[in-house]
């Protein structure tokens, strides 16, 4: 309900294109994910609140690369429009950048209202964000990923725990209490053979496994 939504009005007042901006602000205040000079990959970025926040945090020497199915126009943000599951999108990101310091994913499926279905779709998107980490994230880099809570979350967190030095589940104040969304904060990516080795190794592994389909 916009009528009583404090963050909706605050976003308008501060010039953010979405109230979601405050979720990233609050996450960053607590976990120090994005710093000056960083290169940030923002997945599911439209309309662009997170990109605006990331842009401010990285400053003039950093970069923000945003990806979404829907359009986005934020000054100083590089944009790749398309489906995160497509190899074409991966290639277009790669044409812009080899590796990134941080991946933030606020990707969400179209809500069906059936919570088990929405949870499953959200886990697919979160899983894809994790794949993007294996492709693009620097050793020691960080990731923030949204999920709709449900029974598959525990296994996902367990997987992330093997790939990152620190993993925390956190719901910022700006996230509506009645929403099942929450955020998984992952710090210090550990790049090793199990989670893809180098970017080149990962591509090879994917081909060997025949896991090259475009959804
Ligand atoms: C909650 S919105 C993101 C809000 C954004 N973080 C902000 O601050 O304005 C979720 C976004 O995920 C995007 N999305 C969902 N599935 C996607 C996919 N397969 N590839 C790319 N983007 C996707 C949607 O288009 C939508 O814009």
C-alpha cells in the first residue's frame, strides 16, 4: 500500500526510482558490501533503485553494470537488456567486463500468488546469480542475492557456505514484513576447482556437462 508506505515517499523525496533502493542502503550499512572504486554487477536491476545506490557508492572510479529484461536508464550505469539465463547476455556482460568485485541480485519472478511456485522460480533466479558469481566474481568478492523463503533455501545456503567465507540471511527493515523475500549476504568468494576454478575452466566444465541450454 503506497498510501502508508514510508519508504515509497522517502524514495520520491530523495530521487530514487524505487523504494527498493533503501534495502540496498540498509544492507550496505550493515555488511559493507560496496565500496569506492568497485565494479558492481546488478542483476534484475530495473527500474534502477539499486543501480542508483551502487552508482553513488562506487563513485567516479567505479562501474555499475545492470542487467534486466525490462528497460533501465540511470545516468552512469551501463545496461545489458535481456534474460539472465541466456548465453547472449553473459557474452554481452563479458564484452564490458572480465571480472567484478560485487554481484547484487534483486531478481524476482512475476508473482503468481502460489507461494511454492514463486519460491521455486525465485530459487532458479538465485541459482543463476550464483552461476554468475562463478563466471564473473573476483576471488574475495561479495554477493547479495534475494530469495523468496521456502524449503529449498537451506540447501542453497549450504552450497553458498562452501563458496564464500561468510554467509548470512538478512531481511532489511525496508523489506515489507509481510513479504517472503529475504536476502542472502555472501562475503569473500573462494575461487577453487569445485566452484568453477577460473572463468575459462567454468565454461569448459559447462560444455562437458552438456549444460549449455538457453532457457
Ligand atoms: C524487484 S525488481 C528489481 C528492483 C530493482 N532492484 C530496483 O532497485 O529498482 C526484480 C527485477 O528482476 C527482473 N528479472 C526477473 N527475471 C529476470 C531474468 N530472467 N533476467 C533478467 N532480469 C530478470 C525483473 O524484470 C524485475 O525488473
